[in-house]
């Protein structure tokens, strides 16, 4: 018997109240974006503003929606990270596309769990990932991709698949036996590789002592001769070299490793080739610099962040794996309550939960799909080209400056 007679309701449960409130929020967002260029790029929070947020108590009886919107406007909105500003040069954090902002609202409205099933969000993600593969020149036949939180999780997913591949090639299964069952695996990165790759090696049980940091040359690109020497030395010492990470745009300098040469070496030594193209990958859409990315399409796995150069609102990363079956073998562990037959009930395509670590997954595809479709290949290419021109112009101005 239900004894509780009172049930809390939000005033926004009424559709018209929700409509009015949402209109206010959209007006607030539009006003914010319109005035953004007139604001400082960034300003440190005052001690009082920090404490107002840090020490705010949970309301006992709840606050009206309008009051919360007012507090957002006065206590949160004045203190942005700065990355939406046109003069922000801090990191590779992009401003959001306007259509992506709206897509976030629509995705939350539907609020699907994208673990899998026969509903629109799943098919939209398949299409969106295929579009990203096509933009990057990555093969779509037999491959598989999945949207994740960002480049860190994308590289972790790709390297987990590499670890599974290496153990299978050697006649054992890392999922059954653990990483210690085989020879110590070694991973190869350059001195410019993002630190999240090192963290991935630690989480995967490889250990940072088995991550070989290959020196970069004067051009900040991986030294291929040093890479081959390191692989040979490890193999002779009884280690199991298993993967090389190449960068398609390093964070510090934007350098692109000699990807074709790395791909050749990996093929010769039977190594997995992972490319970290988290922010730099879309550069391939500028035909003037596309040749520098040659070899990216030969990767066994590739990480890209649509929430960086493609300006999809955070979070949205993506990983491609050339052998989609292998990706599924790396992560598939289906609990009884979601075991379904294709074409029956909620059964549709194989579940995304079988291709990555997450079971509950948000509707990241909508903002990505809408952002890509709104610009189209031509619009995306024009944007990348314009950004490269601006970067070149800035470099020339710096070179010409007397100091």
C-alpha cells in the first residue's frame, strides 16, 4: 500500500509553463552570444562569487524555475571559461555551433539511452560516425566507430582494442587471463604525444615504464629511425611491442607525425597503428595541407574530437576501429536483461554497449549530426581553410614583430 499522499511536482510539468521558461532561457542564450565579443575574454572569479557557488546549501523546499534561471544569469554566466570568445587563444577548446546548442536541448528532451535498441538515436549515431569516417578518409567497410566523451576515452578504447588484438595474435586472451599472462607489452609514442595516451597505458595495465617515448626531430615529428631501433631493442630483450601512436596534430605545436612511414613500420613489424587526431584530424579537409595527413587513413584505430575543430558542443569524441568485429570482441559482455534477437522487440543493430565501456550512453549523435549536416562538407572545409589562413597570418605577424 502506498502511504505517501503528497507527490512533488514542478511548475514546468505544465507544457505552457515549460514553453515560456524555455523561451526565456533561449533569449538569455541568444543575448549572451550576441554580446560575447564585447566582454573580456576571461576574468578570474571573485572570492565571493566562488564561495556563493561552493557553499550554497541544497534548498529544503525547492526553488522556482525562474529564480534558478536568474541565479544562473548572475552567478554562473558572468564567469565563463572564455573559449566562446573570438579572441580566445588559450587551448583548442572551441565555441559551440549555434545549432549544436539547440540540439542539446532536443536531445535532452528525448533523453534516450544509447546503449542500443531499435530507436532513432541508434541509427543516427551510425550515420554520424560514418560521416566522420568519410570526412577523415577512414575506410567504412568492415570498420566500426562509437561516440565517446572525448579524445582521452577514444584513445583508451582504441588501445584496449590493440591490447586485445595482440593477445589474440599470441594465442591467449587478455580478457580471460589478464595482461600479466603474456610477455610484457610495450607501447611507442613520441615526446610530443598527449599525456592521456600515457594514462591509457596505465589503466590498461601496460604501465608507464613500458611506454617508450621516441624522440621527435627538430620539426617536432616522431623520429622513424629511433622508433625502429626502440622496437627492435625491446623485441630482442623479450618484450612484446604491440602498438605505435602517431599524432595528426600535436597539442603543443600542431605537428603531424610521418604517418605513412609509421604505417609502413607497423605493417613490417606487425604492430597496431593508432592515430591521435583528436583536434588536428579535420585539417585534412583543407586541400592545401591534406598531403601532410597521408597515412592517417591506414590507421588500425583513430581518435577524433568533433567537440574541438568541428565545434560540436562538449562532450563529443569518436573512435574508429578498422576491424569492427575486433572492437566488439574487446568489449562485448551482454547482461541477460538486454539479450535480444535482431529484429525482435527492442532488438536492432548490435548494441553500442558491446563496442565500448559505457552501458548508459547519452544522445551525443544529435548535436554532431545537426552540426555536420548544417555546414555540409563544403562549409566544414571552408571553415578549416579559413582557420588555417588566420593561423598563417598570425604567424607572419609574429615573425615580423621586432621583439
